[in-house]
């Protein structure tokens, strides 16, 4: 805390500064002033929490100084000092809500007690204000949430909350709703307090205010309002500041609803932002969506119904150049599309991913380690079209690599590896079982596999399981115990030891390293 001592007697100031252990009282900084005007200037720059001031000073009396300082520092606690028992001064001190009135000659213990009282009052005031802010924020959030519903459904509640917050809204007030959609809400929301406060200050600069609420963990809604329609420059500033607010925590999309007049139409602005957000999947991550921009950038889908068959034919023929052209065209068709919903395109992409699996079966290639169920789950949770398309391109390139490698691989080895890829999750997968599948004895299959591949069959099985575990550990949705079972280890401790032997890290250490 900071203390200002204002007194025209230098001996008094020096005595107070040197005779009291201010740090023991929680005072970190002590400022001095020799008259009322210097005290005012010092207080304006240093913003003291407590002022210990003489009543009578040159240029500006203690009372005049206190009256001026209360206008800019209303929370500062005042303690007056005077050798004059003047009732008028006492009345003024009471009117200014001074903590106490200390008579000269000063009693140091009395000064310390007065300062301690001021500290206690200051802390109580801060706690009360903090509590009031929390209550006000909760009320504001509730009002913001109610405004995401039709006005006539919640009219009485909305009016009560607006009155409680002393919000002055007229039928001429303009509202614009913004929605921020995050990839992940897995962060401490308290970290948003400082950037949120800065955002409010920026809105105040434009004579705007906002009501904000967090919905479904990954959505933030801002209803921004004022008496004038914001210009494009103001909207651009709002959008840039929202970007700065959320970019340290997650990828995001921001949609801006239409600007409406009157609180009864806020729901209209909000729903227009929701509709825009449905198209966010097809735009670049961390972008802002508004209707004009989407309409200017929008493409018209022209993918034929036979695209899946065409893709499969290109894959089976190992026509790599035309396949890449097909994928490029697919990207151009869907990126910035506003005509289709994400689920419609995800269905198309699921069929394309299935074509990769069908091609592997037709060409008798080893099955992918990621099954159809995992692909479906990934597509359902995919945040952007870019990510989904890139995964399809990556899997396609992996298929071409498998095709090139398969021409050099013995057919029996292929069948063995394919069988392992389909049964590695079974704890009791055995060499005898694999041998029975290819009609070879357990001893012969081990020798044959080692001769053809240069590694033992057991080592290959372990390696396959560990590589699959490494993939799953990069997805934090899966608990380590679940991953253990998914790769054929019902004993979690044994899985952990095997994984560390293979990678040099425990499963949890590997996950922390990969996910940062």
C-alpha cells in the first residue's frame, strides 16, 4: 500500500517518516508533500491508498486539497492532523468521511492506530467492491444469456435484470451480437479477466458497452450496444481485440450478427451470428465471419454424386497425379462454401476415407492402424474443413507408400502383418494363432518372418502395439488405462514398463511431451 504525508512542517514530515516502521503496517511506499498544491500533484501521480494530511497548509488547505482529491481518488482514506480544535474543520473532516482527526503535537501510537484503522477500512472496502463486482458480473452474464432467447419469452426477467444493473436502454439503442467459438474450453477462465477488462475499456472509448456470457464451455457470446451504429472501423477494432483476447488460449472462430435496434431484437442479431457460425467450418481457423464477407468469398459446390467411385478408381489404379488433382479440386469446391452444412460434407469425406480402406482390401495391403470407428469419431469432432481435408491427403499419401512397398513384400508376410493389424488389441494374440491363420507351425513362422523381415515376430507385434499406443496418447480423450487395453495389455503396469522400454518414456511422460 501507498501513503502520502502532507504537512508544511519538515520536522513533522521527517519525524513521521523515520519514527514509524511503515513496512510492518503493510505500507510499501511513503510520499511527502510540503503544501496543499504539491500534495494534490503528488497524489494525482502516485495514487496513494492513505493520505495523512495537515489541516492548514500553504496554497491549498488540507480540506480544499481533500475535496479535490476525492473527485479523482474516491477510495483513498483520509486522516487529518491539526493543532487547532476548530469545529468547522472537524465538520469538514466528517463531511469528507475522514477516518479520524489526529491532534498535534502528534502521538506516534495514535498515528499508527489511525493508519491501521485506515488500512482495515481500505481492505474492507476492496472486499465489498469485489463482492459487488462478482454479483454484478453474474447478473450481467445471466442477462446476456436471457438475450439468447426470444425477448417475449423472458421479457419480465430481462427488464428486472436490466433495472438491477442500472442499464439505460432505449428503443433507439443498437445491438450487435458476437459469438466466439473455441476449439477447446480447457483453460482457466480467470486468465481472461485482464484482457476482458481491457476490452471493456476499448468499448468505452467508442461509447459502447457489452453483456457477455460463456455457453457450453467453448462459446462466448458478446452483446455489444450503444446509441449509434458502430462504423466498419469500430467493428474491425472490436474483432481484432476479441482475437487478441482468445488467441493465447485456443484456436477459434468469431461470427458477427446483424446490427439491430432495440433490446427486443437482440435475439435476431444472436441467431444471425449462430447461422453464420455454421459456415465457420469451411473457413480458415482464427477468422472472423460476417455476412458480406462470406457472400463475397462463397463457392458453389459442384462435386458429383459419383465422386467416391472416381476416387476409388484412381486409388486402385495407383494414379497418383490425378488423385492429387482430384483432392485439390475437392478443396477448392468446399473451402468457403456457404451452401452446405458441415455434417453433409463430413458424410462425403467419411465415404472417401472408406474408399482408402476399400482400396487396401482390393490390393491386399495391410489394414490401417486407425479403424473406421476412429475416423468417424475424428470427423464428428473435427474443428475445421482444412484439418479434415489435410488428414485425407495424408492418408492418401500413406496408401500410395503402402502400394509401392507392397510390390516388394512377400505375400505370406503381408497376410501375417494384416492379421496382426486386425487383432493386435487382443491380449492373447499368439504366434500359434497367427501360424494357424497362414497354415504354418509356430516354430517355422518365427524363422520365416525373421528371414524375410530381419526382425522377430514377437518384436514386430510389440512394435506395432507401441506405435498404435503412441498415436492414441496424442489424443487426450483417451485415458492411459483405456489405451493399454486398446493395444492388447490388460495389465496397465506391464503396459507402462513395455512402453518405457520401447520409447524411453512412461506413457504419461510421452503424452506430456507430445501435447506440450
